[in-house]
């Protein structure tokens, strides 16, 4: 599903031709994002969802400090609160180990590997591939095409300045539909 060694604005999905929409990273790292994940799991027949933190480095940060990799699986029938509990779990009561607070790069995928989400805190976006093309207004969070995501979400990372052209042009050329 992902090219794990790449980072945005490069193409992080292995199937670049598919429709990609974007959510704000902070919103995607909340319970409010769970209905988006559920919509994809149901459309593709998944039974569970896998969340993996890629940065900070799983081995040098999470394994060293918490004795585990920051990866988790949750069933698709879980509630928003259960999903929030998964990503906000503080190992040994330490908030710096919670996915929601510590993840700089996170990947989310279903069993089918037909959809995925790739989030990067540094650019303030979660790229979403595999969302059914239907009316998604019931999902309660803004899901934007790449051009709008650059001017809305990515721009948050460049407060009082412009998004560098190499970032905006690369995102738009690689993720534009």
C-alpha cells in the first residue's frame, strides 16, 4: 500500500493513479476520523484496521522508551471512543508515548490493503486513498482535493509565509486528479 521510505510531497502510495483526498492532520488524529476509516473498511470488506507510527523511529523511540513498537490493530465495529482510546493510550501513563501526541508520520490501513491513510504532522495533512466515491458529507470532517488541502491545511505549517513552491507543486502534480 505504501512506500514506507518516502515522505510527502513524494508519492507515498504504491498505486498513484487512485483518487486521493486530504484531511487536516490534527482532525485525522482524533475520534472524529473514525467514521472515515469505517467507511473505507466497509467498502472494502475489512475486519480490522492497523495503525503504525513511522516517525519517530519505532525502534529507537518507542521500543527503547516503552518496550514496544507503536503499532496497533482495532476491529471495524469499534466506537469513536474506542478508536480515540487506541491512539491516545499513554504507555505507563506517559503522554509522550501516545500516538496522538507523538506521531509525526503515521500510516493507517485495512486488512484488504485496498485503502490507506498517510499522515504527516509537519505538513498538517492526512492523505486518504480508497474512500468510496459517494456523498461523504455525513463524515463530519473536511475532505479536500490536493489544491484546496495545500491552501488550507499545508498552509498552517507555513504561518506568515507561503507554502514553498517545491512542496505545493510536488503535492499537486503527484496527487492532483
